[in-house]
C-alpha cells in the first residue's frame, strides 16, 4: 500500500515515463517490442494510485468493505485471454528480409489480419524507418538510440534531506494503519450486530408467520361463529336499559333488540342443534323478557289511571304515551296474551266511562240552549187568526217569533266551513234561541270527531296484535252507551216537533257526517248514523202527513154554496195566504234536496202535499161566479208558487217547476 504512495514521490527504478498522449507512434526505444511474448503483450500496465487512507485527503470513493474482501496477490494472476493474432516470426522475417528498403504493411495484409495487426501490436498503417535496416537501427550510431536514464547511488546528504519526508510518510502510514484498525474493529462489531439483527429478523419473521396463521384461523372461526353469537346475544347496555332505564324511545329500541334475539333463539331451538350457548342464554333471556313485561304492565296501568283524572284530555295521553310506545303492547301481547287482554279490557272500561261521562255533561249543556217549539198549530193549513185571507190586500205582518215554513238562513249550517262543535262552556252561556238542528249538529259533530279519533287510536295501538274485527268490537263496546245517549238526544228533539224543515235539515246533516266518516275511513260509526236516520225519516214523513191533513181539513171547510152578488164582489183574485205558505215551504224542501236521491221519501211526500194544495185552490176557485175571475185566481196562485221556486236547482226542483209552469200556462189566457 505504501508503495503506491512512494511511486508518486520517487524516481522510477526502471523504464522511462510514458510518452505524452499527443505523441505519434514511432519505432523508438521506448516503444514496446513486438518480439515480446504474447503474454507480456497482454499484461496490463501498472498504474500508480494514491491511497484512499491519506491523512491529507479524505476524498475516498472506494468501499472499505470491497477492498477488505479483495484477495491478496497481484493482479497479474488473473487469467489472460489469447488473442487471435498473426505469427510474430512471420512478421519478423518480413522485416529482416526488407533490409534497408521501405517497409510497409500492405493492404492485403491488413485485410487478411484485420485491425488486430494495427491495434493489438501498436503498428501504424505506415512504419517509417528512415531507410535504415534493423541492424542499423539497433546499432549505437542509430539516431533512434537515445541516452538511457542512468540510476545513480543516493548520497548521505541527499538521504538526510529526504529523511524527514520519509519520516512524515512513515507517520502517515502508521496513522493510516491505526485508522484502518479502528475501521476494522467497527466493521467487525457492525458485522456482529448485523448477524444479531438478522437472527432477530428471522425470529420476528417466524413469529409473524405464526401470528398470521393464528389470525387467519380466528377469522375463519369468527366468520362461522360471529353471526350466531350476534343473533343470540344481548348487549349489556340493552339489558341495563330494560332493567333500570326510563321508558322512552331508547327503551323501545332496547326492547326491539331483545325481541330480535328472542326470535333468533326460538329459530335456533327449533333447528334441533345442540348449541351450548343457546342453553346457557335462554334462561337469562327469559328473565329479561319477564322484567320487560313487568315494566310494560306498570307503564300502561299508570297511563290508564291518568285517563280517569278530572279535566284530562284523553287524546293527549293517547298520542304522547300510548301511540308513541305502541310497540310495548305488541310485545306484551306476544309474550303474555292474557295480561295484554286484561290491560286492554281495563283501557276499554276506562274509555267507556270517559266518553259517557264527557258526553253526558255535554248533553246537559246543550239542553240549556233555548229551542223554538213548533207544535200542531204550526202546520200548513192552520190559521192562527193573525193572518189575513189574502197577502196583497192585507196589512204588513211582523211575523211570529219563528217561521215554520221559511228556511231562510237555517241552511247555512250545511254550507259553513266551521266543523268545530260548540264547547260546553259556550253552550251554557248562549242566551239566543235556536232551531232543533243546532243542538243536533253540535252533539253529533262532537260525537263523530271523538269516535273517529278513538277508532284511529284503536287501530293504530292494538294492530297488528288484534284483528280489525276485534278492534271494531272493542270500539262498539266503548261507544255503546255514548251512541245510545246520542239517539236519546235525537228522540228528544224530534219526537214532539212539527218542524218539517228542521227534520230535513237534521237528515242532511246526518248524511254529511256519513260522507265525512267515509272519507276518514271510519266504518265503525255507520251503525250509529243509520240508527239516527231511522229516527229522522219516519218523523219527517209523519209531519208531512200532518201538513197534508191540515190542508185537507181546510179544503173540506170551503163552502160549496153559491155566494151572493155582494159577496162575489168582495172576493179577490189575489193569491191565498196558504199559497204563500206552501210556496215558502216547498222552496225550503227543494233547497235542501238539490242532491237528493230517487230512493228518498221527500218526492213522494211532496207530491201528496202538492195535490192537496191544488185541490184546495181548485175548490176555492169554484166559489167565484165569474169563470174569468176564477181562472185569474188560479193563475195568480200558481204564478206565485212558480216565482218562489223558480231559482232553485236540482232534479226535484226541475220537476216541480215544470209542473207549476204547466198549470200557470193553462190559466194564462184568462
């Protein structure tokens, strides 16, 4: 190693320095000879290099590990590859035979041997010997022979001068050796550490492989057992909520989780698979279900008791506590049907009492409302003595406190958009007088609204635990006394009345309530609606018959004797007061029958009453001696009736208009 550094400072012992790169090739003494063996020609030249461990320079680019692993010995021991070259003896003979002549390598030779002649042996395409033979070239007088470098013995003075330099070099070499020794120690330690790390890596790899295998096995087990465990296990949070938590939406979700696990447990049990986990969890799950049933029972009983509190609104409790937690009753009915039936019966008894109590109070409040009394004196043919026999010639009449034959604004109850019943407080404070349809409408409107709300609640809360037929039976049980109370109120209002327009108004109100119930899809109230109709229609027909009877009585009271000339002169052809009553009365009936069906008794009853009125007018006209005046009388009466009903619409109104129009036309020419 130090020879490399020495070669950079001292004079070489043999040989001359290499020629510069820009020097042309010539047959000088420094040129390597072609006569040397082929192995010598292939030997690489020695290139001095500076040590990478110099203390002066630290620009080492050679890896210490690679240099330490290099085998000892010269690089000349490397194998030499034989070169495909021409025979040197042949070339030498050519050179010797040429003598002093110019020798050149022919193109054929170059072509035959290729570039190996020129490049591998250092021969140019043209070798210039300046006319000399080889013997002259190698003779002492040859101009090519130069003075050789003569090595002289170094003197003591020169050695002393070089001594300090050598000592510095020696110290540098020692320092390099120390550095190399330290590097060797570090490399040895590093190698040992690498061996330890390699061992640890192998251990970690082995452990990692084992853990990977265990993980895969656990995944396989988890994929197989996970769904089963998830199906039958209940989370601790759900158990704690069921046992200790307040009943709210989170409690309902926990109950749904318990129900789901219960269904899975039943399914697994029916599969006849001997799963130990199911046998262990089943008793615990049953205990949890029993605890949930106990809490549901207490909750529902508390809400039913709240319904019996005074001045309580049942619909608020139903919406906020029953409907909101309707899953509780379904869970109770599935796991304990008998207890669910008992709680349902308790609820129905409570609501039966609740509605009966509330509507009894409401009925008493409506009974305090003043109602017009229309009796037998308010029939069509009755003359109360205050009316005149004619309308046109009589004085103006202020009218009775009620008008039994004029509909007026009573029809507004059918057309109003206010579908709110009168409250009990306002009913007790109302001092005005109303007709019978006013209390009828308010009571039945309140009853229908409450019945609709209760039926909707029953179908929402008890379904699907109970069938719709069972729910309808429960509804009828709850409202049976209340419906009876409503029918009793209707009987009280209509049994003694002669208000035919009021009865027909109640019929139309009842029909509107039936349509509203159909729109709300509440079929359970149809029985009550039909029962009310059965109370109204017969009374309406009876009152119409009383009107016909009253007109017939008036007709029979008309004298058939021939009047004197003075009496005939006093007779007027103006319409009779009975015609005015009849016109207003029929106008009210037709206005309430614009959408009446053909199966209603209105048309038949109205035809009978019309026939009685026509008979009365015909008999009364015969008292006129003058036929022209008689026809004028009939024309005026029929014209008045047609004028009153002329603006009405509907099938029945058109029939009456055509009939009276024909009668008017029959007497128009008089």
